[in-house]
């Protein structure tokens, strides 16, 4: 089924969805509802971790590895895991530390 799609089209769609994900998270962090709910405007400081995570994911998907799936590659990639841990820590500090 996937053979019907052109690789260039799939790559363009992947990049567009990655950009939409980053923009959506960024808009979520600065929305008035989110700021009222968490009681802080500092959640926006976690956006760079999301952008780096999405970019690292794109790099892992494009790189030809021995992993069976992108999820497998992410779970074995220490830079991705470190970024995810730092995102979680920074988010917890912003939410519970203020």
C-alpha cells in the first residue's frame, strides 16, 4: 500500500506535521487557559525541548538504522531519551515549583 506514495511527498508531509506539532505545543503553552490552569506563564520555556525532540525524531526516521520501528530507535537513542527526561524535569519544575 505504501508503495503507491512518492517518497518526496511523504517526507514533505512528515516535515509539515512535525512543524504543526511544534507550533501546536508552543501555542498550547502560551494560551490563556493553560496559563490559568497551571498558574504560570513559564511553561513556554519547555518549547525548545519539544522542538529538539521532534527534530531528533525526524533525524532518527531518516537515518537507516537496524531498528524495527521509529519507536525502537527512539527508545535506544540516548540523546532523545536525555532530551525527553530534561523536558519532563523542566515541565515538572515549572508546574510544581512555582
